[in-house]
C-alpha cells in the first residue's frame, strides 16, 4: 500500500499513546535481540531501542516510503529492513509490534507464526487497533458501496480481520504462550471536528481504498465521507473514541 508518512503522523501524539502502554508490559533486560514488526517511520523503534540498552533492534516494514524515513534513525544496534510481517523468519528475545498486524488477513495463522519468532523465555508484545466497529469505519464501508465508487472498486471493501480478545488469548496459549496479558482499551481523543476523523482515517483505513480507486475519485470519496461524518458528529470539539487490543505472552521452553 502507498503509505504517506506525513499523513500518518498528523495525529502523532494520539497514535503514539498506546506505545507507552505496550512498553510498560515488556520485561526489559539488557542485551536483548529485538524485532519491531511494522516499524513504520522508525521513530518508535528508535524509542524502543533507547529503552533497551545494549540490545540489537531491527525494524521491519513493507513500505519503501516509511523505510526511507526510518533510515535517519540508523545507528549501531538499530537497523531497518524491508519485509512482510507474515513471512518474517528468525528468532528474537522480544518480538514487538505496534499498530501493524491488523493488516494481515489471516490472524489465526499469524499469531502462531509470531510466537514461533520468539526465543524460549522471550516475549511477544503487540498492540493493534480494534476500532473497526466504530461509526467512522462503518461509514467508509457504506461510502465504498455507493456509486461511482462501488463500480470503480469492483465491489471490493476491506473487512477487518481483527479477532475478539479471548480468541487472541486462546491462540497465544495454543502456540505455547504463558503468563498472558490480553486486554482491550478505549483511547479517548478530543478532535476539533468531524473533518479531523476523515484526516485520521486517510492515513490508515482509507489507504487501501485510495490505492484501488482512480485518482480522480479520491477527492469525491473523501468529500462524501466527510459529509457523512459531519452529520453524525456535529459541533466542535468532538470526542473520538478509539479501541485498541494489547497483548503479551512469554514463550515457554516447550513452545512451538
């Protein structure tokens, strides 16, 4: 997908809040081997490396534009490389992922794969958005099913593959995870108006739609979407609630 780092970072403060919650769950020690799956522009990968002295941290992302930004943070012990989350191989003391794995469709196969990347007694730590039932996302699906967008998309819409939290716990357990922490948290964000929600989703959820739509339909799609949001969220400022799932697991010595 053609990620635009500047668009994504328009709400940097809000997007980075869950990172701190996830870091709090990490069992930190010196000289760990660490991989950050879906590292984006590398800024949070750099922060993670700063918190883990003496560790070797590798950020992996599939977006050339994001990796171009991440290159500015390269230093001894911190590097970045191209790769897809679902096909990464190797083993690390800490497998970390912040707001990335929800782009992988087969979550039931992905979780065992992620656990297989963790060394025995190492840790998996993941945060992923679970806001797909929020009206802001439902309106994207609704707009995509209207003309002229439906024909241009050939009927395609993206349904979130994100699972319920108890299902993540079950998958982690079956994959050899122990000492599980799995929870969902609502992050309340105060935004200036409904248009700000459209700007927020333009950096994430709308990306695959704009990838498939011809350029001349991008602005009409955004305007139709904004109209729906304004009707649903009138006034200023507005409260935008955003759900996220956080989970960690330790891989036992007998883990698969």
